[in-house]
């Protein structure tokens, strides 16, 4: 476990021998999530400032806090801001080992990152990094499930995939862990390079390059450059696992010194699949090919696009030395779906809740799932945010596909007018298209519309709170 000696060495370069090492179970930035024995990191913020909750963190059991500001309470504090190799570390006279202690640093976020960087390098562990526009979280979950067939594996909980969440995850590593599977989010250039500098991945998995976050990144090319920071960081002897079906991902092969393993749906890839059969909520079947071997596989993932997820997890299993038996068993133990959840409405309609977030790529994939279902198909589609220059074309593509797939379309939000118009121009009858400005009116449209046998896909960007539609319609209890 991480000790106070480790923390001080990571932040100052000084090794301090302590008679009774003070150990930490994990780190937290939310005082409500602190458990006994935690390290609390007080991060300043626009809405809330972690420094206001240091006292609450100590009350909940934290024994060490990283701070960069003066506190309203008077806690024993060791100031590390001006420590040099010649400066001895002088613990405050009021501090009793085992009691709460604050460490004053110049920047708590940078200190958290430096501590995670130090701790990761102390451990002999292989790290698998994952990035891409769509499918990162499902890929992370499935890769971790496959690797756990042989190795003790850590993964990011939830969506802790940024400059705060990834260091917090690394500080949960123990000496018993053998693999870490880390999702890496991308918003601006340089972000993934920073995460790789902290995590030091040996394997990098790229899912695809879409238009999500183009508003911040600028263009699909800029997104590809940002995502390629993962493969650029891989060492000689590492593996870049690349989507052969995506030209932007194939382009990354020239950006890495690592070995390349392509996956895809054509024989041009090293690892590929064909004979794909979708079975609705029962999962998918396909034939897996690698070198001269092939296997028939059935996994409980939903939708044709989930074959790519299974290929990514298989590829990692291959490069990490698992047997085919271990890989296939891990694939078959996968969760039915990470974010898409099927629930029933009071009328008996089946609701496909995919409200976590939305981009053109993920919405098209969800529409494909709807297409594979039996019954009257109703698409409830909200605005897709942060698309930048792809806002118009992205919504239009979704509208055209909705016209091909859905029997009824309910468009929610201002940007969804583009979806509704594109669907109408693609041949969908106007009386089958409903536009509403918000979720409350969507609920009013859907309540009398739904009947037993209907299948309803609900999807939109998180900012629209499309989950409220599901909550209003689903049967509780």
C-alpha cells in the first residue's frame, strides 16, 4: 500500500524512514467518498472548492490531505512548497502520527498526478490504454473481463478517464495487481500524452475516430492527432491495437514504434470476424479468425457493432498471452451491455435506454440495434452536442438513418430539428415525425403513443437529460 514515506518521496525526492509507516488505502477528491485511511486531495474549482471540505474528509476517516490554500480550520501542516535537497523535512510539533496531517503544495492537481506517476513506476505491472471516439467504456469493461481470467486486473471505475480520474485509479493499484486497463478521454491536444506520461502503457487500443468533441478539438483530423498520442507513447516491444476498418485509425500505424495488431471485419486485418448474426437482446454470434485458427463465438453484447468490441478484447488477450479458452470464456462473461439498458413501459413497450450520451457514430450504432429488433420501432432522438463543424452533417446522417430504421421518430431539442427535417426529406411520412423542444413534452407525446410490442430507442446528449423520459415511462417495481 502507498505510505506517507512514498508520498513525501514522490513530491520532494526525499526518502524519510518512519518507525511506523502510515499507509493509505486510496485517494479521493470528494469528502463524501472518503473511507477510513484515505488520502484526500483538495482541488480548487469554480463551483466548489475542495479546501472547504478538508475537515469533513478528516471526519470521514482521511488521515492525509493535499492542500494548496490556507484552511478555515487549524490542522497540523507540513509545507512542501520550498523543500530542497538541503532542506530537512520538519513535521509540525502538534502532529501525532496516525492523526490527520495536511501537506501544503503549490498545485494539488499536479501533486496528485506526480504521486500517481511515482506509484505507477514503483510497480511491476502492464498497463493497457484505451481511447477512441465511441466504445471506450464497453471496450474497457470487456478487456478487463478477459484479462481477469488469468491476471488480477484493475480498471477505471465509471468514467474516471481524465487528468483527475486516471491518477486516482492508479493510486488504487496494489502490489498484487498484474494488469491495469485504463480508459483515456480526450478533449484537447496534449491530454492523452499527459495521461500516458503518468500511466506508461505498454498496449494501446484505438476504437475509432468520430466527430464527438469536435467543437473543442476543431476537426476529425485534430481528433485523430489527439488520439494518436496514445500509440506515440507506446514503447518498442509494445502493441498498438488498431481498427483496420477506420482509415483515421490505420493512419496511426506510422505514428508508433510499437508492434501493430489490426482488427476488423475483413481478412486484411490480422484478427477479423465474419458470419455475424445478431439476436436482439440475446446477443451476437460470429466467427473469429486469427492466423490459421477460427472459432465460432457467441457473446451477450447487443448489436452488430459490438463485434468490434469483442475483437478489441480478443486482441488484448492475444498479446497478453491468454489461451483461446481463457479469451472466449472472458468474452462470454461480458455484461449484456454497459450503458444500453432494456426496461418495460407501463404499456408493455420495450424501452432501450441509451441516454448516457450521444454522437453521430454512437447514435447510428444504436439505430442499428433498433433495426435488429422486432415490433414497431420508435426512435426518440435528442440533440447531439459539441460537434462543432460536424453539427449539421452529423444530425442529417442520423435523420436519414432514422427514416430507414424507425416507424416513428420523436426529435427532442433545437438541433434535433435537423434530424426531423432530414428524416422527412429521406422519405419518412410527416405524420410519423414529432418534434418537441424538451423532454417533458416528449413524455407527453410518448405516453399515449406507446403500446405493447413497440420497441423504443431513447438517445441524446447528456445535457438534454433524456434519462428523464425513461424514468417517466418505465414500470417501477
